[in-house]
């Protein structure tokens, strides 16, 4: 699997989300500052709600900008790994035979991108799965806490 292509897809997905969030923040700001939405009584809260929404969208924009910057800087340090760490791409096989592709990224955990028809899930080192994978190598078995129990899986490929 080509990690530069994967990184490009992740950056594209974050950029898409950033552009959508910028548009939503601007729309919420316009709604909040529109004269027609000024409160006429204490129960008229449309303007206030729009202001809260605009603030939330602005916070989302800031987070996405940080995430994007983290991935852009990761591009300079992207190489194959012998042990799992930030920038590693892993193929993980569970005890039941399920195969998953994971990318340990600096941010945007939970993001799923498709590369050549393969779904790759971004996880962060702070996540329970990310913590259990850090420092592991190819063919290592890892155990992760899941819903009050534990799950075992083997790293079958590591890039």
C-alpha cells in the first residue's frame, strides 16, 4: 500500500471537512448577526443560538487547521516502519480472522479513507488501540481493552 497516496487522501478529507466547516461557520455568523434575528423578547433566542453555533463551528475550523498542519508536517517524515509509531500503516488481523488497515496519525482519529478499494482507519497514539500498538512490530500480538473486555489481534503487515 502506498503511504504517500494514503497521506494525500487523508489531507484531502481533512481539507474537505475544513472547507465545509468554514462555510458553516460563516453561515452561522451571518445568521447570528442578521438584524432580522435580533431578539424581540427573552424567549426569542434564534440569534443567541446562531452565535453559539458560529462559535462551535469556529472551534471546529481551528481543530481542523491544526490537524491539517500536523499531516502536512508528517509528509516530510513519512517512511516505512519496523515498529509501530506515528506514520505507521498496519494490517491487523483479529482472532476471528477479520482484517483491518490502520494508520497511526497525529490527529483526526476515526477518519476513514479508501485507497485502492481498501478502507483505512486513522487512529491516534492517544486512543486505546493506538496505545496498545505503539512499539509493536510485524507479527506481534496486541491486546486492547474493548467495552469492558479485551480483544487480541496480530500485526500481519507494517509499513
